[in-house]
């Protein structure tokens, strides 16, 4: 992953890293529902420990997860 992207909110430099979590992983949902984190579009990969490449703005804290 590269640090070349600017923050979409404040245009400051972003740093590379990862978001991490545990099973069943991190998902994207348009709204909360009865199934909680069991449904939705997965944004992490892994079996027990989940992770995804991400960029974080050093100034405002915005996190961007590029598509797979």
C-alpha cells in the first residue's frame, strides 16, 4: 500500500496501516439490523484474526479502506 493518497476530508497526508478485528470480521452495512455483524459486505480477510489494508489521516483521523 502507498502513502501517496491525500485525505478526502482535509487533504493531509495519509499513513498506511491495517484495520484488525476478530471473527466474524468487519463488514460494511448501510444500517444496523437484527443479524448484527453476521451479514453485510466483508471488508477484512482472515479466519480467526481479520485484517484489511487501510490508510489513516494523521491530522483528522479519517480512515480509508481501499477496495480489494
